[in-house]
C-alpha cells in the first residue's frame, strides 16, 4: 500500500542533497521545470537523512495549501507540480479519508504516511546520476564544439574550393555556432564539416604544386630525403574505439556506454570521459590520473588504464596485478618511454583474430581452438570462451589496427 511504501535506499556515499544536485544537473533530460525543482527541494527538506536508508519510508504530508504558503506560490501551481512529478515517476501520492494528508513518525522512523512518498525518486538515484553525468559531458562538449567549429570553417575557407564553401554554407548558414546550444546539433555540424574537410584532403593537389616556382624544388628534395631517412622507423600504432571496447572489462565497457549517445558508436571523447570516472572507481586518485593525461594524452592514458584493469582481473595469471594504482603508473611510464602497453593490446587483438580464423577453418567445431604463440590469447587473459565472443569480435576485429 502507498502509505507504507518503502525503497531500496540511496547508493553508498550519496546523500539526499547530493541527489537533489544531480536532479538539477539532469533537469532537462527529465523535463523538470523550475517549479518542480523548487517543489522537490522543499520535499527533500521536509525529510530526514535516516529516511533514505534501505527499507525506510521517505515521505511528507503537508497539504497543498500549506506547501503553497511556505513556497509563496499559488496552490494550483503546487498541485500541477505534484501531478507532473507523479507523471514522471518521481513521487507517489496517497490520501486518507476526505483527501486528508497525515503521517506518524516515532523514534525518528516514519511508520506510515498519507501524502507524498519519495520512494520512486530514491530508487531511481542511479538513473539520475547517469543522466547528470551525461548532461555535464554534453555541456562541456558543446562548449568545446562552439570553439572548434569556427576553426573547421576557416579550414574550408582557406582551401579555396568554392563548392566546399557552398557546402559549408548549407551546413551552417549563419556561420555562428555561438548561437547554438544543443549538443546534438553542434555535434551534427562538426561531423558534417569534418567529413567535408576529409573530402578536400583526398582531392589531388597536383595543380597546387605545379603553380610553385622552381625555387621550391630544393627544399622539397631536402624534405623528401629526410622522409626516406626516417622511413625505417615503425609507425605508431593506435586502437580504434570499437577495438578498445572489445578489450575493456565488463565494468569499463559499461562506463563507456553510459557516456555514448544512444544509437551512436563510441569515440575517443566518450572513452576518455568514461576512463576518468572508471579510474576513480578502481582506486586511482584524480590527481594522478590528470597528471598522466597531461603527460600522455587522454587516449594513451585510457589505454594504460585498460591494460591495468584487465590485468587486475586475471586471477592466477602471470600478468595479474594486485595494486591497480602502481600498475597504472608503471604502464604510463613505460608508455611514455616505449609505448609498450599498446603493443600488448595489439598482440592480443592479433591473437584473437588468428584464433577466429583458425576456428573457421576447423571442421570439428569451435571448442578446440588452436592457439598461436607470442600473443596474449583469450584463454590466458581470462576471457570468456571464444565461441561466446565470436559474434562481438567478428564485426570489429577484422579491421585490425590502424596506423596514425
């Protein structure tokens, strides 16, 4: 019954005012207005900290007129706010005979209450936290994109291609991204301009070179010689975001999905944002994480965290680590010097790819997969059986790694 409705409690470390702060950040996501937020603040202030423990009743029972008086608002406005919150699934309303609201609190515990029950709000704390993180991420990304889009427009303008300038005019007629506040729209514009610039980069440049004077011949030959001299160096290897998610632990992969917009593939921006949160979950201090990001870059720091996270879960393996903080710091130092962490992941991807090919060539099924030496294979890494991962790997790993 609604007058004794209990809840599961707030997550560890979260207070009732932390919950309200998350609601403010995720207000647009849930469609909360200033009036509903004001009402929720009032409702939370009428409860006590112990009401948010698991198995307790979290409720209040002031009448609509009393609430309106304390908030200096119209009673009809308060009634609409309560109806809207009930519609959104944040509160449950109940009343006794003649629509009366009342409750009983004894020994600091609510025994029953006819009025406004906040149990649905408390039970949705994790959902609210996820929405708040996403809203903060999109806000920061929108700020970055409003600075990035003018640079893309300038690159199109300096290309001298009239058709490209016309296409950019269609993408953003006003040429003023500062007037756009929606992250989805800014992301759409930035992706379209980057695709346009890629087509310009793929266009032949023979005409531009033929217009140069003969005095440029010597420097070009010098640069060509330097290029030959350095051609023996091994190019830096990079993982794609899809390969990163394949190798991530289930918890790390779930953290990336939280930041990835629905229906969109993960990219390095979402992976970097998720890695920052996952590092704190795994016991890596925020200061240490930021120093490694400043030193290596967010992408390489995320790769180091990925390797340390995987090794921490490899029970009984020679690669198992007990201290995630020390393992991450050591990998970051090695990566700064030699890039060794990424080499291990490339080998692991190659090992999984070869196992898939070998399994496809065998006629006796996929349970007995020949393992190639040298790489860290899925069985050694403590991964699930190969047949359970084939569907997830086949669509991404076939592309191999890419060279920057």
